[in-house]
C-alpha cells in the first residue's frame, strides 16, 4: 500500500480539526502563565494526529465490514470526492486494520512518554479519547450506529475538551475547568462537521441500518440542530467572556459569524449530494477558523 492510499484511508486532510484544540490548549497555557515548550507541544500534536488518523482508519474498516461503505460507493459517482479505498479494493480490511493499529500504537506510546515526563494525569486525560475513538464504530459498542447521539457526544469531547485539556496539562501540569468549557464550542462545531457529513450519506446509512443521529431524527430536525448548536457555540464564548472566564479578546471569534449565518438552515429542505458536501466543507472551515481565532484571542 503506497503513501497516497494511506493518506486517503486516514483522511489526513481533516487533521486540522484535531490540531486546533491542541493549539487552543497551548494558547490557554501561555495565557495562564506563559507556559510553553515546543518539544512538548510537538509531541502533543503528534499524539493527537496519530490518534485521529487511527480512528479514521478503524472507522473505515468497520463501516466497510458493516456494509455501509459498499452501498455508499455504489450510490455516488466513481469520481466523487471523498471516495474510500477499501470498498474499491485498493486497500484490504487487514491492511486498514494494520494502519489503524500502527497509529494507535504510536499515539499510545507518545501518551505514555508524556506521562513519564510530566505526570500520569497526562495519560489519564488521553485515555478517554483513545477509548472513544475505538468504540465509535468498533463492536461491541458501535456508538455511531445506535442513534442515541452517543457517537456525536464522543466526537464533541474527543475534538474539544480532551485534546485541549491534554495539551494544557502537559504544558502547565494543571487542569483548567474554564478551558474545559471554552473547548466545548470547538467540540460542538467539529461535531457539526460530522453531522453535516451524515446528511451527505443519509440514504446509504438508512439503507444499511447505520442509525446515526441524523438518520434517527430526520433531515429537518438535523438542520435545526446544526443551526442551534452553531450559534450556541458563540453564545457560550460570549457567556464565558461576560463571566470573566475568558478575556474580551476571545470575542475575535465573532469574525466567523458571517460563515455561521450562511450555514444556518431552518427549513431542512432536501439537498443534492454536492450541496451537502459543500456544506460539510464549510462546516469544517468554520470549526477550524473559530478555534484558531479563539486561541489567538487568548494570547493577544
């Protein structure tokens, strides 16, 4: 298996959604006491990215094993962006599992090393993220197949508070309840990327019985949920600023409001796959930009 297929399998292009909460944690550490170490931050980033790509690989393995990706591949044009290599026979299930195992091993090794360097709480913060990344699609839990919002909640924590708190602890050897709350909007917006993606694959999921939250509650309710959670992210940052938990410069995130307004959707009308794909891409940009500006606001 060549490098290009590995990159496609692990969807490396989406790594910014795990990089930015780590950066947010580092910015909070700097804001709290000018705590910073480039080698430690680099290890945090490497561990987080390894875990992210491992989770993507194992997600593809089980989505294919459960028949989801085979149906998805048949329903979309062969040249559609985002095609996956396992259902097209370019990567075997065994190879996908091996890639996942490799990156899980690297991530865990980095976590253990950091815990030896700065203390066991670093690993204690990382372990829930590791577990959630596995049980998201892997049996017996398969959180994203149960339609209870459990998969979405796992993404919220795994791409918000967990990596942010992990980086913060590694750099400061302390935890921060305020940072936990400040990272929730990041998790919410990244969860919106996932939910938007689920609308793109709504029909294949429904056909194969993958009961993601979007499939369970329907397109109209999902559209309203996306809109509500997007603006709730801004309100939470504003509330933390009003409570003096965050500096007023954190309101720089409001520069991303035009994109949030553009994504607002209350009627929940059915859209074509390219439209859903475009909205997923915009949700991704919003999540990354929002978190980047929030981090910038903490260090200004």
